[in-house]
C-alpha cells in the first residue's frame, strides 16, 4: 500500500511543481490565457490525485491501528 500511496503523492508533487512554475510565468503575463488553461488542467489532475492519497492514508492508518475486538460481558 505504501508504494501505491507514494505513487499518487509523487504524481501530485510533480504536478504541483509544474503548476508552480507555470503560475510564476502567468503572474508576469496574466493575459496569457494559454498558461491559465494549462494551470487549470494541472489543477484538475491534482484534484484527481488527492482522494487517492487520502484513501491510501486512511487505509494505512487502519492497518497500523490494533484490531478492536468486541468485548462481551458474561451474564
């Protein structure tokens, strides 16, 4: 599971790095709609990665926590 989570995290981090560099260029030329569209597409890809990362994180937390047993009291 860790390998899968790290795949999504790496993909998200790579996309964020690309987005940040495009945004820096867009900040200097805000009328460049091509850059704005490219940033939007990257934001959409990042949004796809986020639920996968959260799901994997929850699965890792469940796997790490001790299993809880139901305790029955004798009558």
